[in-house]
């Protein structure tokens, strides 16, 4: 008898994107994301506004994901949701919705760690992409985290390096703010860097031990540099925007690649994956492919839509949890600080 298809609804609401996805076995049928533009004017995510917007978005987003997948809620085998880490008020919306929906449908509930979700996005079926085999290293770079993760099995991971202050995405966003871009500035730096000279301006690179990172000094270094230049030319930023973006992006990428190279050498692992919002950065993607050629790495780069926050990665992680019968019960609560 053919095996029964498994349908998992994934729900993600850890920061400022409300997302719902439907997974059929390992294939994504829909991945709907509602972005919250309200934060742009404030230069960063305002937690209270984010949770209110999640409350407005969650039902229409889930409804759209089910419709796009062409299934009804009665087909669902389980519901997976982001339990943490993230903004508590935002997480509570997704968690409460998932609990109530699972109870009403009488299906199991799967609590997912958002950072594991970013890594496991590589296991979504994709005819154009190979999946990594174990063990591999994943550089997870987002707005809230920067980690080098040693992935031993789907649900067995060890964080071997992380940032001691700002995350890589935060470094992009803070630098972008200094250049006058709205939030989130990472994609705008990427866009303007395309025609700039990455070696025109030099910024300080920190000396941090082992596989850890630090990005707060970079922000200060950019701030002082801009203040000095603007004292003599108040149009300095406008006149040099492309070179500034390219140089900032180059510095962040160099810091990231140095550490992942060290981890790869020390652990003798040549399968390198990237994940998280910053893995959408075209400069990082290109630099990684170049480095792979030089160092004999096999690299794994997710589709753009699975780099930034999305529920597809939560649904695929739910599938691995389901296979191991790792369900959670209705007592589960959202957890802002949730370690891998
Ligand atoms: O993973 P993500 O969507 O949310 C978090 O979990 O934080 O990552 C968001 C971060 C933001 O800092 C954003 O500026 C950055 O990813 N980002 C980029 C690019 N696209 C998103 N940074 C640089 N270049 C990009 N193309
Ligand atoms: Zn994320």
C-alpha cells in the first residue's frame, strides 16, 4: 500500500514577518510571507507594533497558504511553529495560534527552534539544488544571530562560534542607517555595492578568538570615518555611496569568510552551507563560490525565499521532529531566548 502523504503547516512569527507554509512530505506547496512595512519609519523593528501586526496578519496568511497549497485544513497532519528565539510578543502570536489551531483540528503540535529552521531550509526538496550530507558546517547569518553551526544530524547541532555583540545583519542595518537608508538597510547596501569599489575604504576588522565574531567595532569605525569626511565635504556620503556600500559589504564578508575557513580547516569539513537573511547577500554568495573553488569546498546556498525569515523552514524542521515523534503539548510557551 502506498505511504500516506504528510501535510505540515509551518508558522513563523519570530520578528517582523508573518509567514505560513504548507509542506507535503519534503516539498513546499506554499510559502506566504506578510512583511511589515510599518517599521521602516522607525529605523528598526518596534516590538509592540510587530506583535499587533502579527495578530492582524496571522489568519489571512494561514488561509492564503492553505488556499495556495490547494488543500483544506482537514488534510493537515501536524502544525509546526516557531517557539523561539525572537521577540516575545511576536512569538506569542504564532505560538497561541498554532496551539489553538492544532487543538481544534486534533492534530499534533511541533515546536521549532528558529535557528535550527534556518539550517534545515537546505532540506526542502528542490530539483535545482543538492542537499548537504552530514556532517556539514552552516554559517547562519541573520539580523539577530551570527553562528557557525556544526550540523551532525538533522536535529543534532552544535554552535561552535557566535557573535559576542552585534549580528552580521545588524552590522549591515546599522551601517545602512549611518548612510541614511531606511530599515532594513542590508538589501540596500547589497544593491548599491554592485557598482562600487570594495577596496576603496578600509574599515577595522576585529581580532576575536576561535570561531567567534564581533561587529560592534565596525559600526564605530564607520561612524568616525563618516564624521571626519563629512566635516570637510557634507556631500561625502551621496558622492561616494557605491564605494562606501561596497567597502562595508566587503569588510563584513571578509570577517565571515575568515572564520568559516578556519572552522573548515580545523574540523576538516568541506561542505559549507549558509543560511539566514544575510545569506541573501549577493556579495557573500559570490565570495563563497569563489572561496569554494580555491579551497575545494562544496557550498550550499538556499533559494532567496528561504534565506530571510519564512515558514517553509519551520515546516521542514517540523517534518524531522514528526519523524522522531518529538511532539510538544499544549503547555508549551513561546521562549525569547531559546538555544539550539
Ligand atoms: O533571517 P532574517 O530574515 O531575520 C532574522 O531572523 O533576523 O534576517 C534579516 C536580516 C536583516 O538584518 C537584513 O538587513 C539582512 O538580513 N539582509 C541582508 C540582505 N537581505 C536581508 N543583508 C545584506 N544583504 C542582503 N541582500
Ligand atoms: Zn531568522
